[in-house]
C-alpha cells in the first residue's frame, strides 16, 4: 500500500515522489504538498485524506486538479447527478434543477442552508466526467411551522 511505502521516508521527502501516475507528493517541515491531476473530486479528497493520516504530516496542501479521463455525454452526466442527488434527503437538498452542457453542470434552485448548498455541490462533483460545476443555488431557510410546541416537565 502507498501509505506504508512512504511512512519511513515521509519526514525527509524534499523532492516530489510519485504516489500514482500523475500525482506527486513532497513534504517540507511537516507540510505535505499534493500536485498533479486526478480523474475525480472523490479521488482528490481520498488522496488528501490518506496523506493527512501520515504521522509526521501536520498539514496537507492539496493542489491536485480534477481532469476527467474522457468526455461523457451530457445526458449521462445529468442522469447520474440526479441519481446521486436522490440519495440526499429532500429536506437537505431543497429544490434543485440540473442542466449539463459540455460537461459543465449548472445547478439552480434553493436549499435550506449553506451546508446543504456545499453538500449538493460535492455530490455533483462526485460524478465522473464533470468539467466544472456552477452552483447557482440560493439559500432559503424553510419556514417555521405554526404548530405550537409542547413543553415538558423534568
């Protein structure tokens, strides 16, 4: 496994080492630098997490670029983004519409809060073949219910 291969040397990596094709790792003063390209956002996150777990790494600077291996049909990407979004609870994802043109995903609609906006974008990035995501989601908190609450006694 890659992690075990570098555990002994991680503290003294001053010249870049190739973790996998297209990905270089260098470490200086406890800071790990990931450079190169990967095929998906999920792979970028996974490599960053793996390097962050090295004992002598205090911080990771993840400069990896997402460059999918090939172009995919826009309708395929749209279908997969919608399927991925369906796994997110309706209250978290809000009302989201998705359009895709030339691998660029454009999301419009509304979500209840900032964390939902970020989560929905991350879900879109997880689909293979996306070139870019334009997140045009607005934050509109859901209205409070007019049903009076009950007060319990302890």
